[in-house]
């Protein structure tokens, strides 16, 4: 378990470096670019996210499930071939339908960014396939390097373009460069495993495509519904509201996803690899699921409460006056983002236990509920109502999915609920000074200072009480330089 935590910390620390850069740069970007620019940026990548699901028909999830590296290499080639084919057809369709898409989204000039679509699709899809291969090979240090370098290049492009000529193009191009950098870093390391790919054959690819046919049959639909449920809110907001509302939502969502990007995504990769190993060796993943889920609850609860208490003040202070409304949105969706944070590793259980059909129907429910939430808010011309309904639906369905996945992993649901209650009470006690300070309307600087102190003390206590986490941190620090050589 200490090695597992060390790998998580390694990826998480690299993501932390990228997030620190993002934290430094975002207040500058938020003053260079308008909420409308961020709104168009969000629309573009909402579309990329949805159509990108079709890039390799969800076969990438099977790369780590195979017992032999030769078979995994065949699946990698299958994925890359599918990515090239689907990107071509998707690009053609979007150029043909560009006028209709602009009109439907009430976004004149939006099609001007469509030439960037194939680059965005290729860079994000290929990067995901390469990351799956290197996770299988325990090359988490390389993935960490990719995360660091990509953050520097991507943020640098967006910042430079924003200084010269701020427009949505700068934000979009920066994200593409970010993903392309990851591809370059991961591909260089993957070339060291070229001997596995010499065994690739058309016949074996066809056999494995049939062996893992549940992924395109069921997982593809689940991935599409899951991605669409994330992309649907900004796309529907575009129908009912101005790009400013989309931009406020995009910023609140992006900021609230930082903990997930920092720790959840690292856990997703390492947990999936570790859980696949345990299932192949013992057939039981209960212990690792239970341990990681508890740690995520303890890590995420305090962040959720601080944002619920201090959202508008944080956003206005850090990002500028034009983002205060985004802070209000963040207050509302914070519980939803907390549930999403603790759910990230659990989603891999659907792959591991081959429950793709259940994942599909849960994802469809999420998509429908979020679409209804935004639609109702749009009918009443009230974005706040849309945010409230989004948060309620996200929490409700997220908890239901949590319960289901914990059950099929053999984890006690009652114990998990008690853990959530326990850390809710503990986090609330830590936040009492902040609540009192907010009640007496102390200055924003004082409020933020109190929040920082509370967070440092809280996480210090968690690390001190968790011997395995503490050991993982110590081992990581000791071997930092060797592992990144």
C-alpha cells in the first residue's frame, strides 16, 4: 500500500506543480480574458469532449486489463487506428454542419475555431491511450513529467496570446498545446517498449477487439452519456443564456475541479492499475476500495465546506470583480463537486468488474437529470435556479452510484455513510472560526487567511494520523530525484 500511495503522491505532486502554475496564471488570465471568452472556450471543449468519446470506442480501458503486454500493445494499435479514422470523419461532419451548430448554440462566429477541432481531438485522445500504456508499465514518473511540462507550455501559450490579442483562440490553443506536450513526453517513453509492438498483427487485433467487445457495446454508451452529462450544462446554458453565464459556470466548475485534478485523477490512474492487478491475482478489491474511498472523503470535505462558506469572496479576491458571480455558482455546486471527487476511483470498478451496462444506465440518468435541471432554469430565465438543480441532481445520483459501486466491491455502505458523517462534523468544527469571522463581516484578506490556516492544520492532522500516508510521503520525498531522473 505504501508503494501505491507513493505512486499516487508522485502523480499528485506533478499535478500539484501544474495546478500551482495554474493558480498563479489563472488570476492573470481572468483579467486578460472576459467571461465571454471563457464561455466560448468551454463550448468548444464541451463539443470536443463529446465527439472525442468516439475516438477509440472506449477500447483504451482494456489496455490495462490484459494479462500479457503483447496483447496490450495490440489494443494500443487498435486504439490509435480508430482515433485517426474517427477524427477524420468527425472533422468532415463539423465543417459541413458548421452553420447549423452556430445557430443552434446562439454563438455567431463560433465555427471560426473549428479548424482547431482535429488537433484537439488527436492530442487529447492519443494522450489518453499513451497514459494507459505507461500506467500498465508503472511509468508514473513519466506521466508526472508530462503533466508538469504540459502545464508550463499550455499556460504559457494562453498567457502570451492573451497579452498580445486576447480572444477565445488563445485559451483553446493553450489547451491543445497542453495535450500535445503530454503526447510528446509519453510517446518518447513508449518508444522504449517498441519490442512489444513488433508482435502486433491484424488477426490478434481482431481477436482482442471481439474479446473486449463490451467496451464499444456498453462502455462507449456509458462514456458518451458521462461526458455528455458534463458537457450538457454549458451547451444548454448557451441556448438559454449569454456567453457570460457560460463563462461564470465554466470558471466555477474549473476551480471546483482542482481537487479532483490534483488527487482524484492521479488516484484514477494508479488505483485502476492496482485494482486490476489485485483482481487478476486474488479476485478481491474490497480492501483497496475501502481504504482509498475513506481517504478521499477525509481530503475533500474541508474544501467543500470552505467554498460553501467563502465562495464569492475567494473568486472576487483571486480572479477579479467580474468573477464574483462565478463564486456564487461555486458555493452552490460545491457539494456536487465533493461527491464527484470521492467517486473518481470508484468509476473504474465498472471496468474492472465488467459492469459496463450498469455504468451506461447510470450515465444516462446523469445526463437526463442535468439536462432537465438546466432546461428548467432556462425556462425561468434563472441561472441560479439551474445551478441549484444541477447540484441537487449531481449529489443525488452521485451518492446512488457510490452506493452501487461500493456494494459490488464488497464494501459496507453503512460504514461509508458513517465516515462521511464523521468527517463532515470534523470539518465543520475546523471551519467554525471561519463561520464566525464571516458572520462578523471581517475583511476578505482576513477570511482567506483563516481559511488557509484551517486547511494547513486540518491536512497536517490527517497526515499525522495516517501512518501509511505519512510513510508514502516520506518515501516519495526521499526518492524524488531518482524517480524523476
